[in-house]
């Protein structure tokens, strides 16, 4: 089977690494890929949002399956396009249609969906620039801290948590009137703050059947102790010790099954992965957000814990036979530490040479913002490399990732040294 994987981040390198291990995969193309995916298949200079070019490549290279890594092409409707194009309509596409992708593409849509199908989530209201004053009034009815979310896609950075009312009002103004997140914040969702601990839950579904994948906890803030601005993710741990069997029974009954049932009632075609960003509030799960693909950097700890064939799983997703697939998971801890460019999530330099990669032992390196230039590997993004280690001891897995993170060098390299430390209490 020939497979085309769309995307260029750490998530896509982890997926490519796993897909390449499958005996079902004859040839793997990654578009556009990065320095790491070069070791797993063939990088292709294609823009995942240029649907015509993607369809042409699929047809010309006898691609049997398209795996959509990032959210943008899904929200823009790539699954619908490929399923309707005469050249590609028989190709298996892993990723929901445009209607299903609205679960991530619009925070307001997701909140309305959860309300409609009685899925536990925080109370909320939505506002635009025209209703800014009403937004201020709503903020005044809430207790701090205040949660403001850009309605559209904002590369994982569109959520702002503010401790003071004045700060929340100013943030609302920046988002709505000064377009702090561009088009994504033309509408803003304000919701009550849920006090608890976060966990990322992943589901594979063919639209009716579903299986639970390994869960993870990610670390969004740039600074240690969860301080500073949000990022795309600074690290992750899987499994999550506090997410026990009793908690997951509630997740399955109150969240996953109602989500799948709701998608069916809305006549939404959903073949792919659902990321559930959950808050554990006194052992009860609440949905903070939906993502319509695997998360990053969670993928870098979830995928290594899947022992069974990922391509076989995705075949069953596409064919609607996921009930026939029995997954196997590794019980060990996986810990990933993200090395980022100095200045991230603000402005940062690119094109900086990376050294020390050959010194890394007993960890997987999943490249995110890194490209091959001549004979060197150089930085090309804010999040550069995820260092993932596995061990039966979480402490040991953390230590291995930290040790190898230190061996890799590039100018102004930064990483959080407290990943997983909060889970050891």
C-alpha cells in the first residue's frame, strides 16, 4: 500500500516512524515533511492546503491512503475534496469531513454540540466585536481566573487564562477589536474556569465503532511550574497516573459515546482521530476542547506506546470495521521533552545549525521545526525537536529524556526541566 502523510511537525514524524514499521506500507510519502521524516519515507514538496496538487499527486503515484496530520486541511475540507474528486474518491482518507472538523475549527460549534448532547463542559458564552460590551458584562459575572478562547484555529495558542478582571477585559479587547489572533478571534468564547488537572484522551473511530488509545498529559505553558504564555506544547507524559479505570469509565459513558452518537445524529462522516482535552474535576471529566486529529506533542508519547500495526488500524477506520481491530499497547511510561527556539512562542531565529544528535542514546528524536540544509540539520520553527524516552519507571524515562535533551545543541536552545515532575506526588 502507498501512503501519503500530510504535515511537517513532530506529530507527523512520529506517525511516519510508526507507519514505516508496518509491513502493509510499501511506500510512504510525507508532504512536506521535515528532517526527521526523511528517514521514514520520501518528502514531497506539497502544500497540504493545495487540494488540487494533493489530488494530482495521489493519482499519479497510486496512493491508496491519505493520512491528514494537521488540523488546517481538515477544517478546510480536504476529506470532502478527495472523496468527491473522480481521481481520488476510492482512496482511503484518515480524517473527518469538513462538518466534523468544525469540532476543532469553531470553539462555539464545539460548545453548542456538547450542550446539545449533554456532554459535560464549562459554562460559556460567545461574543463578537459588536457585542464586546456584553462580553465585558459577562466577565463581571464570573469569578477569576477568566478563560478566553479564540473561536477559530490559532495554532494551539488561542486560549488565554487571565487572573484579574481588568486583564480579562483588556484581553477581550485585544482579541476582538485589535484582532490579536487575526481571523481566529473575530469571535471569542468566554467560559468559566474549571479547577482540576488536565488529561489528553485520544480516540480512533470509523464513525460508529471506536477504540481508546493511550492517554497523555501535555504541558502548554512556556515556563516551568506552568507559567508564561501558552505554546503548542513543551512536553508530554503517557500514561497518566491519576487517570484510572473508574475515571475512564466516566469518560467513555459521559463523553466518548455521546460524542460518537452526536456525530451520527448530525449525519457527520467521521473517520479518524478525536483528541479530547479533558479536565479532571474531583474525579469527574469535563471537556475543555475537541481536536480532530492527534495532538502534538502528545503523539510523540502516544504513538510509541502502540505496539500493534497503526496502518492496519487506519485501514479498519477507513473501511468502517474498527470493531474487528484489537490494539496492543505498551505498559511503559513514555516522556517527551520539547526543545524550542529561544524567544518562542514570540519571535525567534531560524536556520540555526543543530549539533549533538549523534550523541543521543536510548531515546527517539521526533523532529518538528527542523530541516536538512546541505549536510546539516537546522532549525526551521519554534518547536524544534521532541526527545522521547520509554521505561517502566516514570522517573527513569524523565531522566533519560532530560539527559539527552542536554546533549543536543543549538543557539538559544530552551526546554522545560519539570516535565512530569507534577505527576510524581
